[in-house]
C-alpha cells in the first residue's frame, strides 16, 4: 500500500517500528497496542477504526487523505 502513495504530493502513508527507533514517536502519540493506525493532521492525529483490508484502507485514504480548505488551498 505504501508504494501506491509514494509519489503523492498530498498523502503520506508510513509505518513506524514502535519497538525500535520509532519508540519515542509512538510514546508521544500514546500508542500502546499494535497494530495501531492513526490518520490526519500530524498535530492532531486521530485513531483509524475502519476495516483493515487493502481495499478498505485504500478507499479510506483516497477519501480522507487530501488537501483541505486552508490559507494555502483557498480554492478548496
């Protein structure tokens, strides 16, 4: 799935190893169980509670991981 978004200017799909070098990041976001999926603005990540199949995740990403109306995207 990550490869499907590799060239996207607006969507980032990444994984973090919370048992290794990513442990401080996971601690910052209160991740205690695995796997945990988060989405949204990095300053306000939300829990993902949808389906875990590739099709479910892809549909969610296509619908929700996009630019929103803002000062830099006033046309939206």
